[in-house]
C-alpha cells in the first residue's frame, strides 16, 4: 500500500501550502475618514453589514409605469344547496375541533349532528358534481 502513503504525503503537502487565515486588519494603513470600519474576524469576509450601500440597479425606471390592474370580476353567486353543503362539510369538523380545543362538555347529540352535517355535505357536493362530458379526448385530463 505504498500508493496510500504517497497520497497522504501529497495531501499534507497541499494543506501545508494553503493559507487559511483571515487577512490581518491591524496591518492596514490608516483609512480615509469616509471609509467603512475594517472587518473583524467575527463578521467574516462575505457577510454584509447594514451600513453597506446597496448595489445600484441597472434599470431604475421600472416603477415609472402607472399601470392599474382592472377590477376582478365578482364571484358567481352560489346556490343555497352548495353553500349549505360546504357549510356542513367544513363546519361539522370545525365545530368538533373547537369544542375539543376549549374542552367544553359536549352532549352526545352535538358530535352526532356534526358527523351527519359532514356526511350530508359531502354527499350533496358529490351528487351535484355530476359527470362532465369530456368529449372525444381519451386523456381525461383536468376538467375546469
């Protein structure tokens, strides 16, 4: 295994030639009055300070445009069945969650009503979803 020892010797030679210390900031000549304070070892070489100036942007006129986006179209009004189904689907588990968090005594009818509201809301939404006509596309991708 003489190859292994020569690799170790080569590695030691490379490491000995590296300079792994930070530049000595005490040996620098006096800086002009408007220069930032010298770096310390705790700041590191590549960490910016809050007082450092920001780099200049190449294109400063990007905000000169007076574009105002148009008002979005209002949401279509949902029918009462859909709103009630969504309320049961979300409201039933939410009610049980809130009651469990606050630790309130819950009579037996409340959890039963929450479960019934959840199941009924889910069934109404699934039945009303229907089967959309996807045409001749055999891919059956996303239906919007």
